[in-house]
């Protein structure tokens, strides 16, 4: 069995100067493609079930699907609930077999964020499940204004929440389709100086590959979440399949045809963060 927790894969990454990709799942085809990519590369993987995924597919089904794939894999696979906003969402994920949960209290005042995260940690750790928290707000393109992570608040969270990983906002933005060089290294170093936890960047699709590699090798950023560029690979592959096979109407065949392209894109992403990346 290769089920892993976030702590299992991030602690070695932090000491080994590499990072693990958290890949955003939308459904069966991309989840399967990601796990096949992990096995092909022999690199650990974090499967992410975000709010949109959970809205589309019930958490009990996702839990069984994620665990089935993880148990068949040869590489370690973390089954992770991404951006849960309540204790109840996290408890549901834990009950349904996820090995890691993210409680996003970033919009709360810092002491409320810490209090909520600590409650999740209490239940999660008792079940052998890891917890990721967030300080500072990672915004969305054209939707939500980001709020940079305060080193002072990050330090308090690091010391008092009990979390296993800390997501931060240092210029990274969700759903960014264009690459940006907007990572604030000064802010990152200030956070690293007063914390000890593995650090996480959401909105990794907007970060150029060379910058991701620099972060993986030269900082305590050990998890980068990637979703948008994988969805783009899926959309491109599906449109090609429909264009090339106009007589095919079978949903399974059409969606299944996207798996090779998604897998190859995932392999490129994962290998670029790995310890022996060129």
C-alpha cells in the first residue's frame, strides 16, 4: 500500500531540497493520469480534491476513488482535501478516507484561524491524518485581491496551530493562465526566518518552471499546487479528440482519450520539482 500523509512526503522534501506537486483533480480521468505519471516517474504525488471537485462529486465517492488509485500505485500518493473552510468539511474528508486535509482559515483574524486549525489538527492527528493551514490570502485572477502573508502571523500560526504544513501568499495567485515573475523572495525569506513548517504555494500554474525549480531547491517551499495548466492540457486534448473523431459520441472514449496528454503534462510538472531535475 502506498497511501501517504502530507507529513510523510513533505518532511523528506524539506530536508532534501525538492518539492512535491499537488495536482488538482476534476474527475476520474485526470486522477488516473496523475497516478500513472507518479508511477512512471517514481515520484510521490498529492491528489487534490478542491471545492469545485467536491461540489461536482460527493466526498464519499472521491475518498474511495482516491484511495483505490493510491492503493494500486507504486509511488506514495497523498489523498488531500484542498480548501476546506469548516471543521465539518475536514471531518467528512477524514471519515471518507482522505489522508490529509487543508483547513483554510486565511480570511479569519489570525487567532481565530489558529483556533480553527487547532481543532482540525486535534481530530485529524488522532486519525493519523495530516493538516495544512493557510496564513495570508492567495487571491484569484480578476476575482479576489490577495493579502500577503505577515511573518509575524505566520510565526504565531507555526508555533500554536499544530499544523503539518503552512500555505502562504507571496505573489502567487489562483487560476492564473499567464506566467508571472511576481514571487516576492524577500517576503519568503522573512517568513522562513520565523517558521519551521514545510511551506506551500497555491496557484503554481502562474509560476514559471524555472522559478518553481528555484523555490524547490533553495527554499522551504515543498508543495506547489498545480491545476490550471493541467485543465488546459485536458481541454486541448479533448478538443483534438472531438475534431479528429467526429463520429465518436461515447463519453468514456472521448474522455479516456485525454489521459495520455494529461499524464505527460503531469510528468513534466512533477519531474521539474524533483531532486534530480536538470
